[in-house]
DNA sequence: GCCAACGTTGGC
DNA sequence: GCCAACGTTGGC
């Protein structure tokens, strides 16, 4: 990783559960409840100052709606120890927590959603994995060159 | 270590 | 409601 460039990510959430409107109201949020090792590992490789595209999934149409900034990393996900949480993990252990997460800050909402259909017209699966059919990973890296093109499309 | 069964995500 | 894409689990 060269110099001080920030990395870019794409993070999915269902707007009915937690959408850009919720984040704008709260200003910051803990991105907890991630129970997929690959997604967790992507969060572990995030750095403060990285930016994440907020993607609304499982909605019509799905697409990128806003931008967030990573403001804290390496946070133990408290929901894994909460028996009343749907994210409770009975197999994790307070001495060696299995799940952690990051805190994100609202930056902005884009004037228009960049829909999945539009993304498919502009990107290959190598450039932006979310365009692959059946992709279930809720956190994905976005290559720098792809981020540049995303910002350009979102500014139009 | 293989692999079938199962579960989840999420678009269609 | 269906199903594609995978990750996870467990029997062997």
C-alpha cells in the first residue's frame, strides 16, 4: 500500500433494517452483526480515514446511495455476547472474541442512487464484485480506479 | 480430507 | 417464491 491514499470499500445493508437515513440521523454507527469471516477480515484490514460506499441491498432497486468514513477500527462486536441479540454467538469467548467491527461516520448521501443495473453497465466483476450475480458478501473492497469511476458516475 | 446436506444472502 | 453462489457443518 503506497503512501497515504485511503482505501475504498462497499458495505451493504438492507434499508429497512439500517439505511442511509438511519446513519444520517445517528451520524455514526457501529457496523456490528457481521458473521462472515471474509467480511470480518475485510473490516480488519480497514484503516481510519478509509471511505465506504453505502449500498442498499434487498430493495428495489438496489444500489449505492451514500458515502461513509471509517473512524474507529478493531472494536469487539458486543452483540456476539448478547443472548438476546440475533447476532449472539454461543461459541465465541470473551478472552478471544471471534467477531469485531468498525465504527463509521456519515459523510453524505448522493443526489441519486447508482443502481445495480447501472453498475453492471459500467463494471466487470473484477472491478466491482457486487455486480456478480449471487454475491453474498456484505463487505467488499473497491479498487482505487473503480472508486474514481464511481465518484464520476455519482457526480453526473 | 472429501463431499453431501444445509443455511444465508440477495437479485430476479 | 425461486434459485444462484457460496460458506459451514458433520459424517465418514
